[in-house]
């Protein structure tokens, strides 16, 4: 039985996406203004959530490529 593991790039981009998503939610909730002046703006929250989506999609590419390679037996 072959051991399957997650691609490292998938893990890194997923962690970065989760951090960005948390920061975006904090900024949209209005809590971020006390932490940093840039987090007080609503646009920052939207931008961080968009960044999180981009990180998640970027991390999905190596995962899909690995699954396709395993399916073909490479």
C-alpha cells in the first residue's frame, strides 16, 4: 500500500489562506481597528477575503496535479 501525503505547497497555501480569511473576518467584524489602523477599513476585510480565496485556489493546483499523477500511476 502506497503512502499518500499532502503536497507541501498545498499545506503552505492553505495555512496562508486560513490566516488571511481570519484577518478578513476580523476586519469586517470591526475588531481589527484596535489591533492595527489598516484593519479598521471595510475594504481591507474584503481584500483579505479575496486574498484567502486566491491562496486556497493556488494551493488546490498542486493537490489536483498530484491526484491526477497518482491516478495515472506515476
